[in-house]
C-alpha cells in the first residue's frame, strides 16, 4: 500500500486536523500555508492587527514595528524604566498590606504596554491608570473571545464601547502630539532621533506606505495595549502559584527565591511551559497540503496546533514533564518555556521583555531577567504570600485555565511555615 493511502485526512465536517508534539507544532507554526484564525471572533478589535495579518501585509507591518523591540530595548527597559514603575505601583499595595495578583500584574504592566503602544499619561493620576487598566482588560477579553464563556455579542459591544472611549480619551491626544512632532521632523526643525520610540509613532510615520486608516491605527494600538499586559498578568499569577506549591514541598529552595535570580527565572520559564497563554493555536490552510505528521488538509480546513502537547513532550522535557520542576534539564536547543511565546511567523514580540534572556549576556553584564522574574523577586522581597482567609478563584469568564483572583498578603513577616517566602 502506498504512503499516500495510509495518511489520515482531516474531516472539516467533524473535528479540525490536530498537530501534536513539539517538532510538528514548531514546523506548523513556521508554515506560511497556515493562516492565523483564532481571533476573527472579535474583528471589531483584531481585524488586520499584526497578529491576524498574513503574508506580505504581515511581513511589512512586522518589519516596521520590530525595530522597536531590539534587544537593547529590553535591557534598557529592565534597567532604567521598570524598577521605578514597579516601586511606584507597589507602594499603595504595601501600605494596604494586600493585593490581588492578576489585578496587580495588569496594573504594573499597563505602563509597559502604554510606553510601547505610544499612549501618553499626562495626568499620571491613579484615576487615569484605573481607566487604562479597565479599557485594556476589556481589549484582553476581546482578543481572547474565542475562549470566552460569556455571551459573545455582549462582549463585542463592550469592546466597541471601550475602543470608542480609548480613542477619545487616550489615542487622539497622543496622536496629535506625535503628528506635530513628525511635521517638525519633516520640516527639518527637529532631529529624527527626537521622535518617540513607540508603535503609534511608527504607524503614523508609515501610514501612507502601509495603507493605515484611523480605525486600523486605533485597533493596532489597542491590540498592543492588551498584548503587553494580558498574558504577562496571567503568567505572573501562574508562576507565583507554582512557586508557592513547590516551596511547600521543597522548603530547601525557599531561600533561593531571594538569593538566586537565575533560579527564579528558571521557575518562571518552567511555569510558562506548563501554562501557555493559550493551550492551542488555530490556523486555516490556505491551500491543500500535508501537515508535518502526514495528515492531508484541503484549502480552508481548520488546523489546531496543540501547544500543550508540545510543551509536555517527555523525550524533550523529561518523564515528569507534566509537573512543575525548576531543576529539570531540557533537551539541547529547546527553550525551557517550550512554545509558550510561539515561534516562526507570529513569534511574540515581548518574549525577551517578559521572559528575559537567561544566562546569555556580555561579560561583566548582569543577566537580563525579564519583567516576570523581576516582579516576582519584588513580591518575595516584600514577603508576598497567599491570603489564607481568601483562597484564589479561577476565572469563570474563559475556558483558558487562568486565575480570576489571587489574593495575597504583603509587607509583613510571614507568620507560618509553608508560605512562599
Ligand atoms: C508572558 C507573557 C507573554 C506570553 C506568554 C505571550 C505569548 C504570545 C504568543 C504565544 C504569541 C503568538 C500567537 C500565535 O502564534 O498565534 C504572541 C504574539 C505576540 N505577542 Fe506576546 N506574549 C507575552 C507577552 C507579550 C508582551 C509583553 C508583548 C509586548 C508588546 C507582546 C506582544 C506580542 C505581539 C505584538 C505578538 C504578535 C506577533 C505577530 O503576530 O507577528 N507579548 N505572544
């Protein structure tokens, strides 16, 4: 019997084709014949943003935006900007002695998102940050609508309202300021290096070449607001939870959380591996071809890339791959976080900023730890620990396994053994 006949076929009337295992998933994520398809549920936000573009349009948009994310930016941000942001955001929670971890994660990363997206915060007031957090959380709900358990039309309407408010209050003033600066640069009265280094400026400077209308710019900037904070807030909460559980069973590792930054970073990577932002990536075949495992797909077929199965592959991550173990050794050339930042065409822009660069650094330089490790270190330095009176709750609004609330006590000495610090 020829190989042709023993292949499986995907059946579009039933289940979509499924790509499992690390190498197959890796190959599929790099395959240009597979087009992004998980975000069309919320076109009001996601239509033609970077994550949903394909082919030439995606390559061109990615090329102009990627320039902002060179490694020097991640290092600069971590050293120069982030410590002050974290200290400022943490202060009121320290005074109160408690915080809700997903909410805190969102609030601290909203500054990162706004800096990258190009949203000014002229007041610097708490109310202004509150408004940005609420709007960006709504964008996050829109971007993940595929997995929402809420009425999708209701969510779409809420996202539309949030976009209108964001446009009036935040985007239009930020745009006017940047347009005036770009005019001065074009006239020669301002040096090009004086232009703000953010997505909005890049889009305005390239709007004619890239065919960008006002609505497109609004969606792209709103998308970056959520991309920079939503996944990070969830990843922070998962990491804290995994570490808390780990230290209960391995008290000998507790001190290392405060003394060994690279160990803490390994814990973050291990948690990211076990908790990818989405356990699957959906794509549509743009033509008929055979998937990496030999399954034939026809044009228009849906393909599910199973990131979870990739991240749990035992030959690469060990027999205990399904469990959190920061001491595991991982196969050569496989990232410790697996495919949790994607790979190939849509590889995450924020991978180095959020996850850091491990031990890779120039001689004499401090390791680049990433925002997640830095945040956890700050929390542990302030004795953050689960609030025994308020257990964490899963997020019932999504099929993704995220924490909806995770109350912590912070700022006093831990009173009992068995807490994370
Ligand atoms: C723990 C934090 C994060 C995780 C787990 C994460 C995960 C991912 C994943 C899996 C993708 C690819 C999706 C796909 O292939 O369908 C992606 C894309 C993307 N991420 Fe992240 N992300 C994180 C943080 C960030 C941050 C801080 C930014 C900063 C702006 C960011 C910006 C982006 C952008 C712009 C894309 C789209 C890239 C493209 O389509 O070419 N992410 N992210």
